[in-house]
C-alpha cells in the first residue's frame, strides 16, 4: 500500500532530509504505518527516526543538526497540542535562521466512517481547532495544508524551498488523517528543479564604494552576528582584515563563530555595547540583527554605515532600523570577497609606513585585551571560581576541534572571552531568545557531526546556565542521549538562580526597590538548589557521569574524568558552582 504518508517520507528523503525527530499521537496512524514500511523496505534510503518525549527537545535537535550542516531536518508532532509543545524552539529556529520542516496532523474532518482515517477517538473532537497553521504562522517562512496525497511531494518541496532560501527558517505543513491515509500512485520528482533561491553579491559600484570607505577610514569597524553560519565566511573575513590594516571585527550576535580570537582585529562577543562603536568613522554591518543598542552606545555623527544582510529590512521585526547610508540584500561571503578584492587593489596605493603603524597598534591592543581577559580568571582565595576560570580550564583540556553549544545567558561574554573560538563551526548559540535550546541543540549537533564523519564526530560541549538547564527539559534530553548513544559533556553554570531578570531590572530601575532586594524577594532564586547532574543521571537510567564542583582545586581532575567518560560513549553533566561577574 502506497499512501500519502509514505510519499511524504520519500519526499523528505529525496530532498536531502536524513533525520526525523518525532513525538507521535492519534493523528499519525498512517505516519506510523509508513515508518514501519520504510524501515523494512527502504533500509539506507529512509530517514532515521528519533523518538523525542518532548516537542521542544525534538525541534531543538533538528535546529542543532541543521545549524551545523546547513541541511534541513524534519520534526513531526501531534495536532495543535504538539504544535504548541514546540514552544520557544520555533522562535529559536526562526530568529536563528535554522531550516526545519515541521509536520503535524489535523483532527479528522469526517466523523461517521466516510473515509479511512475518520474520527475514532474522543480526543478528535477536543483537538479540532479553527486554524491550526496560525499557531506557528508568524514564525514560519511558509505554512500550508496538505489537501491531497496526489501533490504531497510538491507541497513538501515548496515548504523546503522556503526553509532553505535566505533568510532561512522553519516551515510548517499540516495534513488531516484522511488525507495522509489516501492511497496514491507512486511517483517521484526531479529534485534538480526544486533548489532554494540563491542570493547574489554586491554591484561593482557598491563593493568599490565600501572598499574605498574602509581603506580611507581612520577607525574602520566591521560588525557581524551570524555570518559565520557559512563556514567559509570566517577565513574570508580574516583576508579582509589582513587587507584593511586597522579594521576591527566585532561580534554582537554570538550565534556562530564568525572571526577567530587569535587575530589582532578580534574584539570578541559583545551584545551591542562596545567602545569601538562610538569611535569608528566607517562601519560595515554584515548579517547582524543588533549591531548596537542606542540607549547604551551608538555611532558618532558623520559615521558612514553600510548594511549588508540576507534580510536588511528585518521583515519579521515590527521595529528595526539603523542609520545606514547604504543597504544591500546580498550573500555575506560573496560580498566580503568582492570588498576584499577591491580593497587589495586600492591598498597598493597606501603609505606602507602608515599601514604598518596601524597594524602594530592593532596587535598591541589585541594583546592588551587578551591580558585583561586572563587577569579576571584567577580563582578566589577560598577556592571559589568564576565562569572565566572554568572555561579557560575547560578549553585547555578539551580537544582542539571541540564544538561548543553555548546558552550561558548573562555569562555568555565570559564564556566567549575564555573559550576564544578559532575554528569555523566550533561555536553555536541558538540565535534566539527561547531558553532551553542547548539541551536538544547539543544532541542535534553531536548527531550531525557523527553522521557527517562516518559515525565518529567531534567532541561536543554544552555550556548552559542553571535556569536554562531546567528550561531544556533534561528529563527528555538525557533519555534521548542514552537511547541513541549521543554522548555530550554538559557544563551547568550554577549561580543559584536567574540573574538575567535582575540585570534587566537594574537597566531600567538602577536605584529602585528591586536594586536592594534579595534574589528570594525578586523571585529569581533557586534555593534549595536542584541536583542538576542527578536529574540528568536519573533520565539516563543511571548511566551518566555526574559530578559537582565548587572548588578550583577539583576542577581539572573532574573535567578530565568527564571528558574520558564522554569519549568512552557516556554522557556527562558537571554541576559547577560559579561566582558572579567573572
């Protein structure tokens, strides 16, 4: 029997989707039949099915997989309630531009047995909602309903064209039980005519104008946020920085490794607040959502600003603008290479002595920055330590090509300063504001790395705040890690609560009542402190390396033991008590 559901799985496989993260329900009888049929009859040519007890974890796994590889993945959930269970993960996929196809069933539209798939259970009435696609519609690049099996492969490919065309993001398809049960004649599509839309580069006039501005600037600055998603961008930015002596590169997004910390032009990760912004006389913004926060700092009057982005108008943001004299919708890599090529020609006319002075000053400034970062990592006399010391130690012990899945919230700056990522693709953050991404995200990244490297992928470390760890649904995350043998090392930054709400309050009410209140009074305290590692170990059926560290003298030994466990195939969770602001 060849049903619409079986054609659906054929369609996603033929389009390049290799994994399906599923949370099944009463809308999926034909989906389940198709899974069994495919796994028996099409071994090696059928998506791998990953059971996910929680929908947000499922979406986060697909997100992490797609973020590392650039290849879309699929999530299958249960009608309206499963769709709502995706929660903040859909926001993350949308704002983080991760190509993910979500499919959900619809409550049957017949109730007297008129068609195979008609209503057979009480819940089919309760879950019948007016417009299920509107639940996710505003976050998706496309949302549509499959109304017949006869064009189901075209519908799947249309959704995937939207998901994989810049700006990439999630798409959502729904289909009622009767439609998915429909028997159809087997067919296939010519996949070569379903490619995504390809962005071009800059016009020759634009690339020349930007190159001239950078070469002639006293303090040129490039601000980026997610350009490193394309792993060829980082080397291209290095080439540009080597050409334009004195150019500084600032990351204000932290979602991808965009520029290596070892380069003299590196300013690190700062969320829109950095003195170089006010000092610059020319700024080029490339693939960035928040280049600066005007209430804290902004470019000085007269600064030339060029804005290059896959979505320069930020069409899903009701409020967004930057005072750019020129805006371009263009591919970041193509644009950077064009600007570099123009700049290399123009640099031939520069005074070598002047450019050498700029370069030496940049190197000295960079060394001062690294020294300042290192000076903040010394543990206290009582043995307590901060996030900086923890991450410095962690980096020294983990493999050089480790992939860091980071969701450290208020500690992110300290993590980035001390991890100092170098390799393209080695740093991944969700790019959104839906906390809890990194649990499933880290699993998806590890799964992808293993799949792309013949079963033995790179070492993956999740660094997560304590509150965010709870958001990640660890009961589901570590069960999946055990079930499917996806070992990762999780570092929980335990500072006994949510510190982001206090920071937000102080930015608005620095002298208010809350500024003098305790965390308990602000309702942001986690006291008594949960046993984070214990939660994970229980979810893994006891098969997980779990440890707590609160003294610097125990840190290196415990991390070394955890790394050994993960390299041996066992997940590990370290609950690390960290002091604030260092």
